[in-house]
C-alpha cells in the first residue's frame, strides 16, 4: 500500500496536461480532498476553464516561471503528475525532472487511489467511456459509487463522480494505451472489445491481446465480465468468465427482441437463473444495448437486482460526444461522435441508420494520429464507405509528428468510386455542405472536431430558417 501512503502526504498537486479528460478527473478528485491543484495545458478549452472556475490554477505557458512557486518545492507534500500525451522533452517535464522531482504517470496515481476501493474497471478498445458512465449511473442510483470517467457524463455533468464513499465502490475507465490499465488491481474487470489499436505503441495486434490478458489476470475476484465475442482471448487464464451479447445464444446475459423507438432502445434481457427483464434504454444503437448488458451483469455482481438496475436505464442520457444529438430540425439532424476507430465508426453508422431510417447521412471525419491513419487506413475506408457521402478533414496530430506520405487522402484513395467524398478544412466545411443533399450530418473524431459542433448546429438552424422563407 505504498501508493496509499504517498497519497496521504499530498498537500498540493501539479498536473502537466491538466486539460486531458483523465487528468482533469484526477485533478477534481484531489481538489475535492482539499489538495491545492494547479497545472499546465497547451490549449485553453471549455474543460480547463471549468477547472479554473472550480478554483484550480491553470497555465497555458510551458515556461517554468509560470509554475507557482509553492509547486516548485521538492518535498513529499507536492505531487507532480503527467500524461503520456505530453512528450518527455516538454519544457515542464524537463524542469521538474532536472529539479529532482519524482514524476508520476496519471495511471500510476489512479492505481494508488483504487487500492482503497472496491474497484470495477471498464476496459476495451471501444465502448468503455459510455459503459463506465452507464455503470456509474446505475450503481450511483442504487448502492452508491464514485467514478473516474473518460468523458463528461450527461447525467452527472462531469468526469469525476464523488460518491462520498471512501473505501466503497469505485468505477474507473481502464485505458489500454501504453499498458496503463496494468496499474490497476480491479475487484471486477470488464472488457467490452479487443481490436487492433495503438499499434504505434504495441506494434502488433498480438501484443494488444496479450496486454488485455494481463489486465484480466489482475482481477482480485478471479472473475472477468466480457463481451461474448472476445471470450476466447481469456480462456485458460483460470478466470470465471461472465459473458454478454446481443442475440448470442451461449452468452450468460443476452439481449433479444431489440428495437428502436423515438431515440430509445427497447429489448428483453435474459440472465442467469432463468431471470428475464424488459429494458428501455435512453440511448440508441446495438453497441449501447451491449454496453447496457455489461452494466447489468456488473450490477448483478454488486448485488443490484436486474429489475432495480433496469429501472434506471430509461433516464440514462449518455456521454458528451458519444452519439450526441446536437441539432434536430425539420430538414436537418446533426450528431457529434468521438468515434476514431473503424469499429466505432461502423457502430455509429448502425445507430444512425436505426434512428434515421431512409435519410441521406453525411459523415465528416477527422482522423486522429498519423500512426493510426497509416495502420488502419483500409479499415477507415471500409467503414466510411457505408455513409451516403463523406467529407474528410486533415489529420489531428495530437502527440505525434507528421509521417511521410500519411494524410487523410490515404483514406479517400481507398474508398470506392461510387461513394461521394471530398477533402475539406474547418473553414470550407460548411460551404461544401451547403450544396449537398445531406439530411443527417455526423461529425466523427477524437481530435478538436468536437469544438466545431456549436457553430455547425447554429449554421444548420440558420439554413433551416432561411430555406423556410
């Protein structure tokens, strides 16, 4: 319990990359505990401004002189936390390292915190943020829990949920990037999906699979909840597998008779012991039905009955940038989504076809990372080809430098000629859209494309007003 001892001594915490979704949740956790919090981020955002309003000091200058003097002191009361999204050669990283400070990765600190809780961890190459948020909502509304989320929950309005239950239930999103989730020792781990991703770090899909197996083996209970289709990855580990799936006859938790009405999902759950329950879920899509099954399975383990957990599902509102309906008018509908992997794009399209049958759907996709675009270009081209028309923005680099020959055009060149497609920039996007037969617009990506959502919604509303005159 060395980590817990370290936490007890912390009186101030400095976050390098405080504006990240995982870092900001940690910052909020420490602030709530009475710790003084400050940090640096490259860009001012809605999230960093919220942190400032909550009493945290945020700088957008990586000059060491921007660090408040009290945080420069090297002592056990000062914790310095960084995110892997910030390079090792960043000016502040060098400053603290050369000053003799111990720098701790975000996942390491999260691991320390979880030592003191009964932790339910949600992992998966996609689906984990919505599932973790749904689980926190279900447990929070029944037995109580705290939660570190990888997105802003629409039900809670935040990414850190305080249940005031130190030592009780804690929901965490377990990030597979750079094997971060191996810092956790969850009571009950969950795996929603396993797919090739982060190959810039792992190198091969086999290495990704092995990391997920190592994560599963860290289960304190000897149990693992997993989507039925990925169960084979975890056979032979000596774990009790609790499986779920839509229309998966051999899964333990099965959804049947799935249908979508008025922006909601309706289905029947069959669970162990011959239990059956009608469920209405406040969000649409087959992937969200699967997410809900995972939540019901974990609630069952926590002692929350199927009936009680299901009763909360109609009021689940989802997560910001996860199939978020930003505008709905007579002519146009607009959805913003975080999808940045081919499987996620397919899931988003499937949900859109269910919600908007027969409509012309246009995707605007901003690829995230040069390495991911290079490694998954064929998959992106295949997934995007399911839309009626596609617009691509330049790649969002995030932590990476450009790679020779890698661009959004790689994806366009791999798409069938029959699919209407074009390159755009943020400044030309709306002019291009104005001349298209779009009825449903979906923006996709994990970069800064989400920052365009408000202006896009305003433009669509204005177009409807002008067209109606």
